[in-house]
């Protein structure tokens, strides 16, 4: 089964960047708190999902690197131990993935040189080499046992997770994987519907296979965003068809709810919002001209129409303004990594405290304040906060503190950057000058 992957590339990039952000935030949390199971699980799921989606899109370098990262993260999850050196290597992998995605965004499909990164990760992989081999041998044994039921027809029911975006791609991958285990006889939805992206969250496949249901289940469950798998033996295709009608009824029953959920989480390209704002501006100009014409004619009906237009324009302006608003967390969440890297470079210990991450500002404003905030935070670490030994000498906590605070005052949003360092020595500046 073939797909035009180009139509999914932008969606993949957006989803992948969200997982990259999760990896960055999670690694910084786990570095400070290796026992944080929730953070470790988020890390593992993000790496696992990114591995699966990149493999389906044909980006083998991303898939291989995230697969190795997943193995290392699984080792952290099992051992409960993580070093700053390992976090450095994982963040180096994250940086490489970010660069890869940025190039893809600009139309450049240039693979990462993952050899050195894989070698570094191999040094820290804590999963025993024997365990994967045991799993392979177990799988072979199960396959040998299942051959006793050669030619058996199975009905495989798969339910995708509710937040699965790449449903058609997931369906394609499930069918392709099962094709390696036997002959796929029928599918619901049909292969044609899947190719048209007409796929819900439930998929049903009829397969004739000489392997057992255990192997078939493992095959499907290895695909990310599969929520559940149910397998049963059937006598013939007619029995599958009857079950298929019941499945179709269930699909129809959840479509209205699914459509509602999509309408609440639509992603809007920023250029479309700009165009919408320009159209609103033109509508405002026309509204003013209409009001001026009415003032000289005194027609009651036109006044009512103008009043209605005035109300609609106001509501439209408010709506567009709200749509353009994004939380400052989108820029704030970049700074823990910046503070970590700069403090290591300067041999200082610095903690970043953020407040008001939920405060919303216009997206354009957020884009403009990013670089100034980076500059201010750099200055805090470079010139404001003293080295640990100097802070101890003056009775301070060896760990310096930077506070990044956003708060709303009336129609304005104030963002403050503050550190508890000694600051710049005026006498030193005079001597330098």
C-alpha cells in the first residue's frame, strides 16, 4: 500500500517538535530528580512515538537515533540512575534532531550523521545484551509452536489511541506488518478508504496465517499509538463481514463526538490569521463609512443594520485577538536548557524559577521578546551571579537564582528577569574603561 507522504510531512514536523520539547523538558527534570517516574515515562513515550512516526515517514536516521535513545531511556527507567554526562549526550541527540527538523521545514532532506551519537549512547546503554536475544529466541519458539495451526483465519481488531493523528499511516503500517505474517484477506476500512485518509480509531483485518495469535498480537502492539488489540479465530470471510457491519455501526456512532473534538483543537497557520486580521481591518473601515452615510440620511432601518455590523465586527476582532494569543510558556520553556548549558560553561550553579507561564500574549509579541530575554538571562549568568566559591565566601547559597516572571497589569503584560547575584562591579568597569 502506498501513500503520498508529502501531505503528511508538515504534520509530522509539528508533532515531532512537540516531542522534542517534551524530551528537552523531561531530561532537565530527570537530571535533577532521577526518581521522577512521570517525567521518565513522558520521555520514553515521546522517544517511542517519534521513532514510530519517523519510520513510517521514511526518515530512517531519526528512527534509528530515537530507537537508541528509547533503549537508553528504558535503562534509566529500570535502574533509576542518570548522570549529567548521559543527559549531555541525550541533549546532544535532541539538538541533532532539532536541526534535522528545521532543515526539513525548509525543504532540505539531509540525514543526520548519527554514528558518533550512537556510539556515545552505546556506552551508557544499561539494557543487557542477552535480553533482546532472549526475546528473539522466545519469539522463534512461539512461532514454531504456532505453525501447528497453519492456514488458520484470524480476525484482528485494533483500536488506536484517541489522540492519534496519523490514523491512515498507522493503519497502513498495521496492515503491512501483518502482511509479513500471512495473507491479508480483507480490511475494514477498506484499503481504498485508508488511502483516502478515511480512517477512524477502529481497524479490523482478516488474515490467513501460519503463526499463532500471540505473535500476531506482538506484531501489532509493537506499533506506537495502538491502544488495544483483540484477536479471534473465524471460520470464513462471511463471519468477518457480519462482524464488519457491527464495527461500521460503532464507527458511525462515535463520528459526531470525534468531529466536535477536532473543531476544538484545530491548528491554524499564522499567515491565515494575519489575512483574517487584514480583512477585519477593511471591514472596520467600511463600517465607519456606512455610519457616516447613515448620519446624514437618518434611516432607522440602516441604523439597525449598522448596529448589527458594529456588534459583529467587535466580536470578530475579539475572537481574532484571542486566537492570536499564546502562553508565554512557549518561549519560557526554552530557558531551562539555556540556563543549564550556560551555567555549566561558566562553572556556576544556577537555578531558574519561572512564574506566570500561563499568561497569554500576542504571538508576534512573543516572537519579538525571545532574543531580548535570552540576552538578559545571559547577562545574569555572565555578569550577575558569582561563582559558587565566591557566593559561599559572602555567606550566600552556592546556587544562584534567576527569576523569570510574567504578570498582567491592566492591558499590559510585564516580564521581569531578576537574579540574586552581586551584579556588575562599578569600580571594575571604571578600571576597565
